[in-house]
C-alpha cells in the first residue's frame, strides 16, 4: 500500500471519528436538554396524588314518591360505580378494546408510542389536519382526562407519560381502571360506564349482556362516529371488532362471541314517555327551589338524591284532565284555522316533514287536506299515508272564516290531527301461532281509517293536588303544555279567586258568632265608603234577582254575592283580611269590601293551601315538593317531616300500637269551625253550584269561582285526604265567554281528575272533630223541621248554638228548641215554596264586581 493511500485512510478515519464525536456530543447535549426540559415539565405538573381523593361530578337524581325516577340534573351525566361492583365482562371489554396490555405495562406502551409517533409523522408530512397519535394506554387516558388538557401538542404528550408513570407507582391497576371507567365520555352526555348503561339500555352494569358491554366499549374511541341512534350499523361493526379482541385475549369463548354478535342493537330513549312529559312543570318548579336552596353547582355536579312528593299516576291524570278540559272549552269556541298550507300537487310528504308544528302539539301529527266531501276530508300524513277526519270535524272547521272570504278547510291546508295507529303484518310475514311470541320486525304501524281534527288551545289552565294533612304536592300542572309555555300558573299565576274565596269570609263570620243556619237578607246591597266618597253595589250572578232571607249555608251553596258582601261588612273586612292572611292566601289583603268577593290576586298554590286547612281540622299546611334530599354520601340535607319518632325503630315489633307522632302544626282556626265550613261545602256539591261532582259518588266538597266578565274560572274541591285546585283563563286577561263560569269550565277538570285519583279509594266520610253537635234542620230555614219543611239536612253546630238551644255552661249539655236563628231582622222561618228554594235551585255562580267605586 502506498504512503499516499495510508495517509488518505488516516484522514478519513480521523474525520469519521470527529464526526462521530460531534454527533455524540450533539446527541448528549440534546439528551441533556431533553432531560432538563422533561425535568422542567415535571415541576409544573399537577399532582397525581389528588386522584386518591377524587370525587367526580355526578348526576343528581329525582325520584317520585313511589320511587320512580322522573328526572336527572347534570352537566356531565355520571353515576359513580366502584370497581368491585363492575362485572368482569364490562372491564374486560374496555381493556380488550383500548389497552390489551394494561395489566402488564408500567403505564406506557413503548411499542404503541413508537407506532403512534410514526403515524403522527406521516400525518404531519402529508399536511392533513388529523390528530397526533401517541399510543395512549388507559393510564395515560386517565392522566389526560382528569389532570391535563386535550390539546394536540408534544408537550402535553410528554406530561401525560410522566404522570402515567407516577400513577402506576402510586395506584393499583384496579384503582386506575376505576377512575378510567367512571370518567370516560361515551356520548350523549354520558360520562362513565354506569351512566352509559342507564342512558343507552336503562340497565345497571350487572344487568348488561356481553353484547351490550361490547357496545359500550365500542363507544370509547370516538362516540360521535358510532352513535347508536344515528349510525347503528357502524356501531355493530365496532362491537363485533371488540368481541373479536375479547376472544383473542382469552376473555370469552368462540361460542360466546358468536352468540353476542347475533344480538340486535336495542337502545332505549330513556326518561321519555307520557309520565315524564306530564311531570315537566313539577320538575322545573323543583329545580328552581333546589337551586335557590343549594346552588346550581351542587344540583348539577353534587350527585344529590332527591325524593319528591309526586304521585306519577295522579300527575298523569292531572295533565290529561287539564288538557281535555281546555280542549273541550276551546272546541266550543270554534276553529281558528290551519297553521300553514303547502302545494297539494307537489311532494306533500316532503313538504310536511319540513313544516314546523305549533308549540304544544304533543303527539298530534301534521296532515294536508287532499279532498273534502260530504263524508269528511281525506288527509295526507307526513309519511305519505292517508287517513280521514269525519264530517263532524269538517263542519266544526266551517266556523272559521277564511281570509279570502270563504269558510272552513280547503285543499292544501295543513292541520293537526290526532291519529290512532294500529299494527298489521308486513306483506309476506306470517302471524305467530297461538301461544307463540310474535316477531316485532314482522309488524308495521298504520294509521286508522279516521282521525280527529285538533288545535292547540289558546286558553290556559292550571291544576294542583296536595295532601291536606302533610302538604305533600301529589300533582301539579302549570299549563296546557310546558313546551307551549314554561310559565307555571300554579305558583306564578296571580289572578283573582272569585267566589272561591267565599268560604274564608264565612269562616270569619263563624268566628264572629254566625252559624250555618244564620239567616241573612239577600237583597240589593250598597256600600258607601266614607273615606273615598264612592259606592260599591255587588250583584248576584243572576243580576237583578234576590231571594230574601236565606241561611248562610244556602248563600254559600248558591254563591250569593249580596249575602257575602253584607256578612263581610257586618263582621268587618279587617277580620276577613286577617283570616285570609292567617291561612296564607295573602301577605297583606286590603280590607276593602270588594275583596270579600275574591278581587284580590293570589295563586292556585296559596288557595289550595288555604282549603287544605279546612279539611285537616284547621291546621296550618306548608305545601312541599320535597320529602327528602341527601348528598352523594347519603347524608340527609333536608327532610320535610322533621318530627322525632320515639319508638319507631324496634327489633321485635309484633303488632303493637304504632307510636304517635307529635302534631306541631299551628292551629289556624277552631276545628269545629273548620268542619262547619267543610260541611257547608259538601252542600255545594250535593245541591249547589258544583252538583256535577256528585256523579262521582264519593264524599266531596268544594267551591266554584268566576271573576268579573268571566275572565277566570276556578274550582277548589277536596275529599277527606286530597285537595285540588283548578284555574282556567287566558294569560292576557280577557273574557272566556258569556256563561263560561267555574261550574262549566273548571269543575269538569276537577271531576275528570278525581275520577282517576279516587277510583280505588274507599268512600270515606269527612272526619268530624270533637265538640261538633249534629242536628237535623230544615235546609231552607235553618230551623228545626216542621210539617212545612221541604228538604231536611243534618247541620253542624257548636253545642248551644243550634236552633233553639239552651246551653248549660256547667255540664256542657244543650237542648234544642224549635226556633231558627236570624240576622239583620226578618222572620224566623222562610217560605220553602218561595222562588229560589227547593230541591233543584237554579245554577248560580258569582262574579267579582269591578264596580269598586274607587275603593282601591
């Protein structure tokens, strides 16, 4: 070898060594820089140790009084489930789908990281907007989801890896898996497997099948791309992939995998249906109360357990009764026309699918009028099928005057129809043999041959039902439809109660020495206010008619305004106002005589509360939507009944007399007076303005109410254990129409509700408190019966106040004579044959006269 060649090789080796040394130095410097960078990142990392005490935001759940789940409040819908309560096939499905080496690695999957780095490099070089891939393990996902952000940066991935290693050194695999399975987002606001199982399948985790567990695991990667409601086929393909992974990892057998793959995808639409829709007003009122008491964060994130007073069956009955009553009233007042029109010669089904239906339409469908004949009208529905409405509906629609000068329906009009749907076999399908279960896929829903023309009522209403002894609100519907208007007219609607207020006037009179048999002159009444110099002249419902001397009972049963006004002025309106405030109807009721006829605004909520005090013997009632509230740890935050129960817990109870709880309610009125009012209100149902309720054949009582010019129609009624208030009117006050009084508009709602609510209840009479003396009297005169008496009833008195009684203060004994009591002069008896008396008095109601003469 020549000297030149040797020298050349020497120089080449020397250069290579220098390059190698340079590369080493640069690599060392980069490594040092990387170590320093990682060390710097490590100092700024959130502490993983706080996960040991981690309490994730969880869902607050609302249950009805019977235990039915009726609502959930949550920013993130989550039900925390301990790892020991999770079945193996659920945890195995997620491990197989997301991190098959979870139980082997130390927090990082280096092969996966390398694969992800290569894929990420390819994404960047290609210029696409795809996300970086890092081969994240379950531990890394916990670190990212619970301690870091979701930004796509290398810095975040490094932090994620550091925290993952630290977590593996601090927590067990089960603890990490528990955090992951309770935190992971699985679509439609479902966070964690417990929540997802409820939302998609309405099941707890132990109830999930292998197929359903694989479905949940399929959602972990990208829930929106395999949404079960919109992309079921994609989800099934992903589910089968997860099952194959479980098979490869040895978690399931091939037979189990094939069986699970054969299962159809069946997801539920949870918390949907008539019972839940009916409870919407109740739930929203409850939500306002809870936020006011505990704050929105505690409600949305604190996992409260909320037990309400709601009775789901009564709530549904209340909604149905109110909607039916409003629709019946609305139909009496004519059709208001179709809500839009479409091109009858075009794609009708396509156009109908684009039509926005009126708010509050419920289950009704939109349909286009295709043909009209003497037998009715043919309607095209939005699925292209046809149905028909009867001629009766077509004639009803003729009450609407078209803008072009015609009347009624025309081709192309889009209307609302209530369609009954039946089911029939698909072509080629076979009906099941007797005793066999049918295959649901073989059947199709088809509309019935006829439908009913509908319209969303313009009128509004409210109904509330509560237990008069506990104040528990069993049903509350604040309007025709929450989706038409969320305004709750039970609690927020300030309107006049009309003569539904009269029982409180007569209760004040009873406190001032009147009796149900006291005779009062029903004649024109004029009140002159010396302060204002104005006069007030109320009139009876049948304007211009007066009935002479009548008993207090008769005046209440037939709702005489002139008698009520005369009584209020006689005892002093100050006493009436004080009693109304005592019962919680008002905070401050001006002592104007017009207020005796219900001219002061209040709410159905407060009125029902007042009536409840009559039923329960004069005790104060505090209405409540809540029985109990507990925090996420089971600690009681609120309990409606705060009384201590000594002896309620017994290790060996053997039929002994149950312990009696102390009654700490305030006594608002003497129990005898409370019963006298109840007894008179029974007469309103038996022979007065609420006679329609007598058809239920149950002990019932109540009072109709109608305000001036028929602006409001009301009825407050009750059984021995249930108080119900009904209001009907327009939100912007205007007349309901001549004759649309409480007895014809609100009372039918009460009757329909009570028919359902009391269907299985025994016909239990009203409870009579001690100290009541029951005496047979002439209904019309209030005196003892004579040969001239018409109807004889049993009346309730205090001992010594019954007709002709002589009372001995020493022994409390009374003897009844034969004279009737009388007030304001007049005779002791009245002619039962006179106009306005007898077994079938004319329908009467009241109108709170607005001719207040400047009194307020």
